[in-house]
């Protein structure tokens, strides 16, 4: 789940030559020394000593087989004059066409991904335990992917089923056929069984063609247990990213594989939201920040490129390796809106990548190309199976209820829905918290099908809250409530704050000019206008993920008198049904409960 708050800095005018794709290039040509060895042929891509290998990559698809809607289905594009515009993007039917077109004329082409292919998926995939997405990825000719944190949403056994095949143990076979599983390997180098110490899936995989060998090491972020339900990671250990990559890079080298790519489900934040921003441009505030930078600076120079994800951002940057050599680090946003095209120049004499010739660019999965017929067939099949459930109307909204911002309208709506549910089972319930990463999309006013504008369908609500969490209640002291709010901006969340969405009646001030826990102005925390009493006990509603201390909110996991409630999506459904109609649609929440000082 991407962090909620991102630092954005102003960017300078790009040269007109930047065009529609930003290109991170390590150098224009192979160094002279590479040409002047004894009998070295002249440098030519695709012949003789050097062979260009195309690496197409993407990340964080999250089962978005249909074109995502609203802001989730657009990317920001920087124009030559410094202005920006948005472009509609995404959809498996278009992604397939773009990838297939990109492969034309490239005999040496690999397609790889950096995790979160499944999980937190729209209903068309999530309703069927993401079998449709695995089928689509098979059709997209994906060669290899790392696991991400969301691959563990339903636990290691379910992940193994997605890899190997077989019908779901509870829901069975959906279309009368046995699910065959993924044609591509899932790599999980740093995820080991606590008892055996062995990786639960393959740690690496080697692509081979006509003597060209490229090894791939796949890992997810070490902090996966902090952002996945405890049940999903039970019995598993998640190792350090750098140590794991370096370990398996040595193993690949011992096997004679010297060209190595790391697929890492961890990322960073670029200084601009534009997908074609030149993050190698000089100047203060440019480039990328976040966990991937330290990882990239410490991963062995034996690794030639890093394909990353998790933060749902777009970048194609160079970060120096421990030897001081620039190395490509890429990410292709999320939801299938972009793909990255990287050229790796393979040196047949050394078996390694000529790093000075690596170049990379992100490209938009535009919707102005022909749809891939096989993907249309696949989407149509699963839509038909989901339709009776997906099209059922739940309620009505007066406008777009977005999920972006420090406090979002969708966050207010969901927190209020959970508080209403909590009060229905326990009248003593006082307030509710919702984690921002659990709100996967906003609700759009425009009709997505034949339901009509303003109608919220089950399928749309499912896309917003796809995790099947329960709404739990727990007793917390006022001091614990304040501590939980402080954990939004301190400890594990200090570098990338995760701002809880709060129910009506709860208000406070967030002072971003300060640092750490001091950002939450303690005496500003009030419930219905009255200051929170540190010694008093409050009945707090939250989803089961937060109740387990997820997202770094350890204090929320310390509550007493815990009551496990019903499904969180059912709570949202009941709230919308009870509080909206065609004549009186639900108003767009003002998102004014948190006062932010900057």
C-alpha cells in the first residue's frame, strides 16, 4: 500500500526533445575501452559482441483487468512547455496490445513484474480469488514476477495455489475447469518458512536464449508483516532486501550468470507526479526519495538494474551502486497504466550487461489502440460471472467521493460507516479509525455501466474496500487514542506518514511544520468538541488489519474488551443504503476534520 503523504517539489521546464517518454540513460555509448580489446568488433546493437535485450516491466497491477476509473485510470504527462495534462490509461485489453507492439522487432525480449499483481483487486478478479488476473498474465506472456505484500493477503497456501494451480479449497472451480495456475514463476527470495528456513517459492530464475543469460532475483519488502494481516504471513519470515539480493547474486555468479536484474517490491517517491519527469535532471529536490534509494545504493554492483514497485509511482532514474557506477531503477506506476521499456546491452564476451548502454523509459498504456481480442474474451467471461453481484445498487452519491489527500472524502465516508455499524452492535461506540491504504479507490459519480450516474453498485464499493476485513471494537484510553494518532507521523511512519481517516465528531490539528510525534497537537484532539481525556476509556471501531497493529499502529493492537464484528464492506453497504436515495443522494464529505498546518 503506498504511503498517503508524498513530498512534491517544483520541476523545471523540460527540453522539447523529452517528448512523451522520459529516458534515463547511463551514457550514450560503450566506453572506448570496450571497443579496443584485441580483435574487438565495432559496436553494433544486435550483432557481434553486443546483443540488445529488451526488458518490459510493470508493477502493482492489483487485478485491474478492466480500465480503472477516475483518477486511478489516469496518468499525469509533462508537456514540453512545462504544463501538464492527464491521459486516460490502463486496462488488460490495451496493456496486451501495447506489450505486443513493443516486442515487435525485438527477438530478445523479456517481460517481468515487481509484485502486487493480485490482491486489493476489483470485483471482477477479487471475487474469484484473482484467478482471472493470473489467466490474464499468462495471456500477456509475463515471464517472471516477484511477490509483493498483497500476494500474501490470503496466505502462503493460497499464493502456492496461484502458482501451481488447483481449484479453491472453499469456493471450488468457477467455470467448471480446474485452475491451471501461473505459467510464470513467482519469486520470493526473502520469504522463508520459519521452521525450515527455506524460501517458500523460487528465489531466482534465469532467462536464456542463444547463449544470452539474464538472472532475476525477486523479493518483497522486509516490512510486509507490518502491512498484511497477521494470518496472511503466519509462519513466514521476511528477510533484509539488500542481504538477500546480494546472497543470491553471488549464487547466480557461481552458476555463470553475470547479467542480473532485481525485481523488488519496494519503491520510492519521485519529485514530480508526471510519469515522464526527468528524475536525472540536476538540481535540489530532483530525483527520487524513499526506501528504494538506500536499497539501490547498497545492492551489489553485480546487479545491473532494479525493477521496483509498491509506492505506485512512476520513475526511470539512475542511482549509484556501491562502486559509484550509475544503475537504472524503474517503476511503472500501478494498475497497468504504464509499462517500462528498458534496453539491456548484453556483452557476449563477458556475459555481463554493458551498464553504460542501459536506457529506460516509461510508456503510457493508452486506450487509443485496438483491444487485444483474447483479453476481451477473458474479461467478458469473468464479467458475466460477476455481473449478478457486481451490478446490484447499494446507494446514491451526489458527486465524486475521492480517496486522495491527507483526509479524503472516501475516508470520511468509510470511517462514518464503520462507526455506524459499531453503534448498531454496541451503542457505547465512540469513534472509528480507517487506514488510508485500505481505501483502494474513490467512488465516481459518472456511471461505469448501465446503472446511471450517481448510483453506487456493489462492484464499485468492492473496488474501494476489497480486503474482506472485519469491523472490530476495542477499548482504548484517551492516552492510547492520542498515541495512535502520533504513530501516524512517528516511528515507522515518520518518513512516510500514514494519516488515519477518522469518523465524524473527532477533530484535531496536524502541524506538518514540526517533526515526529509533535506533529499531532495533543491538546487539539477533541471528540464532539470536548478534549479527549487521557484517563477516560473510549470504545473504538477499526478494521481487523488496524486492530492487529498493522501499518505501524502498534497502539491500536493493545485495546481491551475486543469484539470481532462483521465484514467491512457490508458495513459500507448498509450505511449507504440507509443514508441515501435517488432523491437525496449522499453528499460529498467535506474532509475537514483534520486541520493541517504546513
